[in-house]
């Protein structure tokens, strides 16, 4: 008998996910459940979307272990944007005063500071101190002259200053200080000239990335984007994209069909599954890759971009295949009686994680890129799905727990860590490019919306009010 060590991340926090069954199709195969999860959801008599429990998907098969749970947490109260779990490192207090602003640049100054404060908030590393508590006289301060005592007395450990000159284009300057040590840090791209008004957000994001690199050793991801699928009608879904902070949301691929399961191609194009020809097929931008009548689910480019791993139903069940970028089917990697879906590549391209029903219910498996050495990773829970491979051989997945779904990680040794619990229903996890954040969807505030959290779930933030979103994919 194999014993599996299950760990619970001490810094993570909790929430719950309701698996939504979205497409009305016949049969109950795992591949069809995945398609159903990605299409507009039927409603029950109460108006709520049907959940996994009502369909019998939350049951543990005989012999399965329960997924790890956290200790009970106190009710954080209403109105809090940040969900807090036990035993976590506290966020570092940072003060970000109003910008030193040239005459006529008021709107630009307000935008710069608003974006900067939000970035530091979303980092999960900093606690942005309320501006109303500041006591420093900014008329006597400059970028380089600082009244250290005034900032220490309001509890700041760090201080970020900004200066905006000119009237479109602007000259921007930032400085990042450790108040306690009275030290200035050199940050990449802290001085910028000739910045057009429309580029202010990008420039602030780039500076914020530098702040995170200085403080943590890993650059931030504030200038990245997240793909997602969103319900646009009774039987239509579109592929959208937004900045990681929720700004600039727009539709990329829509129309009168269901478009779902997006991911990024190496050249920045969008890979996704679409029903626009009547059956689910793989598309790259406006080009159809799969040229046959079979039913395709999720597809992912390998890290080097030379091949795709796709889930395709070519008869009675679904397998993981390799496909060329031109759409040629190369090799069946799983070739089993069970359903296999949701392929995801390891960062070095040597392995593929996927979901298989060969154990009686969907579980996370891993194999070499040639299909050899297939083995099960998740030995707990009865319904584990949507794996996403990240930095350091950590694989995100959504797991059913007592009729709900939460987000977990599993490593190659089978060690499972819980990231969400007791805060609504959460699903569709995806890693940030640097492995420091996770994006996911949650219905804790009503319809499913886009959230991000730090890598172990300690700090969680809603980044968009757009509802009925699913399957986010962070730009790698």
C-alpha cells in the first residue's frame, strides 16, 4: 500500500467552488463533463446553476481519501476585500503619498498614484497605508529629501514616491525607500521621459515589477494579461482578455457560438476551443487547426511551441494526442479505455499532466511527453480536474470536497496543499508567469468572477466585476 503525505499550506486561506454544468449534451463521459462545464449553465427551479452534488459528481469512490482541510477560521466580517488565513507572514506596510505634480498634470498624477497603490495592494506583499494617516508635509519633501521620522511615525516600513512633470507627454520619476533603514533602492526603469498619457499605466506597471524584483528577487507581473471565457448569451460564450488588475477588458473572439478553454500561443495569439462549425474544434485566432469531424476539448502549446497536446474524442472516449501547429494529428499518448482530458505541459516540456477517469473518477495523472511512465498523482478526493503546471513542479487543480470544489496544488510526489476553503466556490486555477500568483474564478460574491491570490492562497483579491467568466489563462 502506498502512503501519501498530505500537507496543508499554513499561509493559505479558504474558499469553496460550485462546479457549474454548462452544456446540455447526452452521456456522462469525463470529456463531456468538461465541455458541459464550459458552456452556458442550465438553471434549476430556484434560478441557481446546477451543481456537482445534484449530479452525483461530489461523491468519493470507495477507498478515496478526503482532500485536506484547514482549521476553522473566524468570520472575517463583511466588506473585506482581502481574505486572511492563519499563520501567514504579515504584509509589509508601505506609504504611497500623492505624486509631486507639475501644474496641469493633475489627471496624470492621480492615475499614476491610483495604479501604483493598486499594484502594491495586489502584490500581496505590501499593506498600503491609508493616505489620510500621513503626517509628512509634502511641500517640504522631494523625491530625494525625506522626513524619515514622519513616515516611521505612521507605521511605514517602505515608502514610494512619484513625480510627474510636463503636460502629455510626461516625464515620470519614482523612488523606493526602506524607511526603517533610511535607504533608497535602485529600481529598474524608475526614471522615464516622454511618456504619453495612454502609456501611463504600462510605465507604472513596469516600475512596480521592478519594486517586486528588488524586494522579493522575482519581478512582478503587473504588465501581463489574462485570457478568459465569458457567457455572452443563452448559448454563446466569447474569449476575452483583461490586464491582470482587471483593466481594459475586451472581447477577442465572439459570435453566435460557444468559445471556451483559451490559452496563449507562443507568438501571443490565442488558442481555444470553438463550436462555430457545430462541433468543438481547436482554433488559433481565426484559423481552424483541427480539420476533421472529431470533438476536441482543451489544447496547449508545448513551451517551445513546436507541438500541441490536445484532448480529442475520436469515438467512444477521449484521449490525449500530440498535434502539429498546422493541425496534423501526430500520436495518441494515452490510448486507453478511459477518458483523458485537460493536458498541461511541465515548464521544460518533458512531461504532461492530465485528467483521467481510469481510477473510477477524474484524477490528476502525469506522463512523459512520449506517453510513457503514466502514473496517478492525486490520491485524495473523488473528483479532481483542470490541472495547471507551474514553476517548481507544482500543479494546480480544482478538487471536489463535500459537493463543492476548492483549489489545491500537488507535486510530483503526490503531496497536496489546499489553497482555498469556506469562501464561496472556486475553480479554474492558472499560474502567473512568475509562479507568485494564481488566477481563478469564484462565485463568493454571486456569479463567477475573476480573482487572483498569492501562490499559497494567503491573500486573495477580486480583480474584475465582470460575471459568468471561466477558464482563465495567464500570459506566459
